[in-house]
């Protein structure tokens, strides 16, 4: 039984590493998901991204999302108590900032 559980653990680790190893596919999946959702909502909690990669650990998903922020694909939005993420340059605050 123990070897079976370690095999399961190894397979889970492999799935997590695939997310990080293939960041281009992960980025494409995130951008595609955000683009589809942008008709109704432009900012998302980090937990919303877990739906895109349900087999991966939250910490690994957060690393990918934060790397996308560093690369200028996504941006942070903070209310002071809550941090959200969205596609860079998209959202109500960008439309209103241009009016000032």
C-alpha cells in the first residue's frame, strides 16, 4: 500500500511540474480564460485561477500568475485589503483614467 501511495504522490508532483515546465501553454490557457470572462468581469481573485488548473497546487498556480504580472501580461489590482488580477489595460479603472 505504501508504494502505491508514493506512486500517487509522484504522479501529482509530475502534474505540477508540467504546469511550470510548459509556461507558454499555461499562459495561453490563462489569457484565453480571462478573455472569455472579460465580457462580464475583468478582475479575478487568485482562487479563480485554480479552476483553470484543477489538478495543480495553489502555490504553483500563483507562481505562474505572478510571473505573468512580471512579464506585463497581467496586472494586480488592490483595494487595500484584497488583491485581484486581470489582463493588463483592461477594466473600468483604465477607461476612467483616460478621462482625467
